[in-house]
């Protein structure tokens, strides 16, 4: 099994589970990960997903190049065109341990909150091996860090430390390795306490607005925000505040 998927209350955990191969992703692993992401998207009881890698050495080193390049043609690598978390408007957390290279960086760039262990290394190493990212990494990274940092990552193609990634704004927090999963789980539980419809609305508006002119994004935010105001959760929040208690959100 190249990936494991667990559910605990409102939080799901997806683990890339090939530590003997630095958690590189082959075709069966990709399919298992895709099925897990689809399940998380469609399960109304789940509110937050954590993605991590098994062991202490690697989050993932990206696609398993030996498996991918055993037959070098477009059809043989089409499965790597993942579009990670497409249509997933629930929050996704990356808990990055150790190496995070190439395709694994693409996974992280599609997540919302990123926690890294202090020993993590990040790299867009494709140019070293004669290939170019083709699943959104260039587009995503350009909008997430400065131009010069983006070009350093892609063109120099050397790994950067977790500390450098933090300074660039690629990750939210740096923690000792032993604290990585407890920190990710604490943040996930905290987010899961918030109103799920509001969280999904915020992420959807943010993603859809990326390609819109400002006036259209304002209109979208207004239309979708006022729709949330009609939900039961939108009434429960102020009621709980007035009654000095914790809200009991139902997602409706």
C-alpha cells in the first residue's frame, strides 16, 4: 500500500507510505492518494485534511522517476497530471518532514496551511533532470513568492532549507520533528471547530478570484458571502456568542 488514509472525527490523515523509496509516488500510490482526496472532498463529516509522509526522512521526493520513465512518452506519464485537490474547498494542511522535492512540492503548493519540521528540505529539482513542471507548480509558486525566489527555486534547482522556505513565506510554521504531527493535528482540530460552510466559502472565493478582475472578484465575494448568511450555521454563531458558549455547527 503506497498511501494510507485515516479518519478521526472531523479530520482525515493522508500519508504517503513508501518510506523505503523516500515516499516517491508511483502510479498505484497516485491512484490511492487520488481516491483518498476524492473521499475527503465528498464526505460531509470531514472538515480538514492533513497530508504527510511516512517516516522521518522524506515527505516525498516526488514522482518515482524509475517507474515513470520506464517508458518515456506522454501517455505513460499522464497519471502524474494530478491537479491536486481540484474542487476541494475544505482546508488542507501539509505536514512536511524531511525531503520535499519536485512533484511533492507541487502537492504542498496546493495546500492551505504548511507546517515543516526543522530538518525539511524543499526543492523544485526538475531542471536538473531535463524536465519541466507541468501541473501548476510554476503558476502557483509565481503567485506565492517573489519572482526572484521563484526563479532561484526553478533555475538553480538546488534544495533550500526549512528556514529559507519559512523566510520566503512558503510555510507557516517550523517545529522540531517530534512536534510536527501534534502541531498539524492541533491546527486541524482548531479549524474543524469553525463553521464548515464558512470555511469552504472562503477558500472557494479565494481560489476562484485568482483569475478574475477585481470588480468581478468583489461581486463573487458578495454573492457567495450573502448566501452563507442565510444558513443555520450563520444563525448559530451569533447565538452561541450571545449565550457565551461554544458554537455547535452542523454544516447547513
